[in-house]
C-alpha cells in the first residue's frame, strides 16, 4: 500500500472534507455564501449583474427570452463584439500585461502582451477580410497549439465570422465532414504541429480533406514545423506572406447578442457529430463569470494555465474567451506532457510561476503512474489553486493532486460541464465550498440542476439517476447547426413536459447526490465514451470499423480503464474468409485513426464469429461491457445466441492482456 492509498482509507473512515483554507478564503473573490441565495431569488437579475462586466455597444432590452423554449435568447437586443471585452478594453489600463506566455514543445518561447495580441488579431482579421470573409461566414481552423491559434479564433470573432475549430488530432475525413457541415469558406491551418518530437503533418491532412470541400475558397497556412508542404496556387497563402503587412488595427464588427460566435462539433449517440451552436452575448457572460469565480482569478497577480487543447470547448472557454475577458495572464504549452521528459509540465509551472492549474483527471492519473519524482524535481510553491475537468475524478487522483502537486494546501475545484453548456455548471467556489475528493459538489450560483429517475421524478438525496438542468443559463447551446429537431430530441424530449411549459435539459450523465446534496458524477449513460476526457461515440467507431472491407459487423463499448477513464473495446465479425490475426487488428486500428483520428483507435479488438444479440436482433452492448470489465454475466438465456458469450469472454480476456494500458491521449 502506498502513502496515498493510506490517506484515502483514512479519508473514507473519517469522511474527510476540505473546507477552504482560511488564508485562501480571506482573499477570495467570492467569499460570501449569500451569492447562492441572491442568484436563486432572481437568476435573471444575477446574470444581468454579471453581464455588466462586459463591454456592450448597446445594452440589452430583456435578459432572457424563453418564450421559444427550448430555443433560448439571452440579452435580447444587446449589441457587442466579444473581442472588445477580450482585447480592446485592456489596452487603456494595461496594454503591457502579458496575455499569453507561450511555450513551444522544442523549447522556444514567446511572450505576447495584450497590446501585441490586439494588433495581431486585427492584422489577421484584415487579411481574412481581403480573402472575402464577411460577417456570418464560417471559418474552419485546424491547427496545433501555436500563438496564431487563439489569434485565429479572435480574428474571426472580430469580423463576426463564426469559427469552427477542428482539433488537430482529428483525421482528414473528420475535418472534411465538419467543413462540409458548416459550409466553411476559409480554412486556417499550419504546415505541421509538434507532438512528442514528431511533426503531425496538418497541411497534408488538410489537403486530403480539401479534395472534398468545395465550399473552401482560401487556405491560410501558418509555418511552424518547416516540413515540405504543397501550396495550391490561387487557394493557399502563407500566413507570414499576408498577415504582417496588414494594419494593426481594425474596428470590431458589431454583432447581436444572439449572433453565432462559433460552432464546435462533438460526438453524440449517432455516427454523425453535432455542430454545437454558441452565440456571442450569453456565452461570454458565462465564460467570464465562471473564469473569475471558479478560478478565483486575480488577474493582476495570477498566472493561470489550462492544459487543454484549444480544439476542445475547455480551450475555447478557459484558454481564450474567459481568461482574456477577465484580463488574465495565461500559459499555453504546445506539445506533449512527456517531452522531452515526464516532468515537462512541472518545469513549465516552475518557469512561469503558475498559480492556477486546470487539467484533466486522465493526465493526473498518468502523472501518478509516472511517480512523485517528476513533480519532486521542481519548485511548485507558486500553485495556489488546482482544477480538473473532463471526466469523473477518482478520490485517489484527487488526493494525489492536492497532496503532491498542491503540497496539501491548495483547494481543488472539480468542474462538471460540457461542450453544450459552454461554461462550468457544477463546481465548488474555492473560497466558500467545502470539497470532498471525487465530488463536483453543487451547482454554481444561478444554475439549477437535479437528479431524476426514468420517469423524470426528482430522486431524494442519497439516491442516483440522470443528471438534468432545470433552468436556462446564459452560455447554453442555442442549437445543433442546421438540425433543430435533433437539438430538441437529444437534449429536451426525454424529461421535458412542454404542455406544462416545463423544460428539462438531459445532460447524458449519470450522477448521485449524497445527504449533504453534493453531486458525484458517474459517467455517461448513453452510447458516448469518455476516453482520456475525449467524447467519442460508440457508433462513430463502429461505422469506421464496418467501413473496412474485411469487417461484417462491429460493436464498440467503453470499458473501465485505470488511466484513461474508459478504453475503447471493439468486437468484430469478419466477412467471408478474412483472417482475424494481429496484423488485421493493427490494420483496423489504423483504419479508425484514418477515419476519425488517433484518439478513437480501439485499445482492444476481439474477433468473434457472432455478436451477442437479443432475439429481436439488438446487439447487447451492456453484456459486452460486463464481459470487458469481468463482471459476473448472470442470465444470458434471453439471447438468440447464448453460446457465443463464453467464447467472447475468453477472447476478451486475452485481448485485454495484449492491449496494455489502453489508448493514450495523443
Ligand atoms: C464529462 C468537457 C465528471 C461528462 C468540458 C460530460 C465530467 C462530458 C466532468 C462533456 C467532471 C466533464 N466530472 N464528468 N468534472 N467534466 N465530464 O463536451 O460526461 O468534451 O457530459 O466537455 O465530459 O465532455 P465535453
């Protein structure tokens, strides 16, 4: 038993809780518990007060219009451009404050002040305007974590052109699908990106996608890795050829509160990803308020680091929009956490004296596995607050994070939210909330959640069920791009009662509540897997597998994995004479990487003559999960083909043995 294990045991026995440390609470931005009651008494008034912290060209006439529920409108009639809150307003008071400390993977670094960021955003906005980008046009972004990435998001926002960022780890196919769904006009990409010392050839993959994306008329390419790329005359331009010569100023395009700010695609329960729609006013109110409150961000002193990729919503809200709006100084790190050695993160924390660190449980578990010696090499005493997001955090990892990284003094905020919510929803406020390892505690001020049973009835404290949100919030998704019906069906149909005008948002997560009313998230209850904090749909992986000529049928499930949260386990039947050997396993994993991206590669693939099915022909995914997690299988006699189960179980045991630690976040 390790030291940390003993701590956990003691913790359970004592039912240990962690009140905010007195010195932290004394200086905290939110230190009065009345904030909850005030927000509860008048949530629209609460959000209106938060909205006062932004720069508006025209004040709103109405805080919330919910008459078209579940389609919300916030800050109705308000006019703004989000970049005036994120950039322009800081120029008067502190133009020289650092917006980003950027650390390249090879060891190069750049420091970018608010004045410099503003100028560069304007230059790129001017260049994009010359390429024909107008208000409302969609711009696709497919880049590594270089400083030009936040610049690209903000340049689009400056023009009122919605961006659609596609994570740089996605494949050409995934990029093409997203570009086509959004009908994007321009693509901004890089020659390549650095990952663990290797070049990820982004432009090559983009070229592959561009063969199928007729809506794209121009491509702007940032040079980062200097790998050879082909540039198509008349379509492709280098960033360094067109941007530096532009004027470093540009008036911001005035937008309505409800104009599109961005689309971000996320996996759902079908094979087709959904374009989640976020708009300007409410989104920025939500991102700004939570950045300030949840991270207790003192913008004049703190150095804040969110380790997510900007390709995910965490990066949108908590690297770009929230931190810039509050005027924070952030760190951006380009590459892999184990490059050149497993202490790179701690090296960065020490170098920039990071005071607030926000990362994912999967990373924390990986650091635990690597051992205490790596953080032990560095002075981490600048840290005063730690945050986590993306998946349930197990108490062991929570305690390790607090004890080893936070030296036992830092509060830990476990923040539950989603691409769809746009902002953190269930989380401690670090100066107020007594935390418990493994619990995201309770909804933030103004947010209303519940846990319901199958019939939609609230489950009493102590019980578990489905997590729902029972009141609109400013950063909520406004829809699924181009598919209003799917929006209603996916999130609202199940528990709402439109005839009573009762609208209930179904998050897709299971949760329980303890007797104090604290929430404990239990993971997805739908066919969405959470692998290293990445949402991947079982159906998306299944359809990538059956796309391979050797595959007849595939079933995919997420099985519990000690490091990645879930690992992708695939069960495959083959066509005709195809031979299920190790070579084919590798080929199929590669095929999924090409169709979706490396993050979706199955950790294990089991070949079987048949998949377990009910008599009506439905694949029994739950049974495959039980097999994969070595649970007792119980009665399988309702299956059409019960005999196949034992055989699959034996093969799955073998495959697990071969797969090692499962898919790593790449
Ligand atoms: C999961 C990431 C437990 C959850 C911001 C949710 C969490 C999905 C937590 C959204 C947490 C996120 N505890 N589970 N603190 N945070 N999740 O859209 O299943 O990439 O539905 O947004 O991640 O993932 P997404």
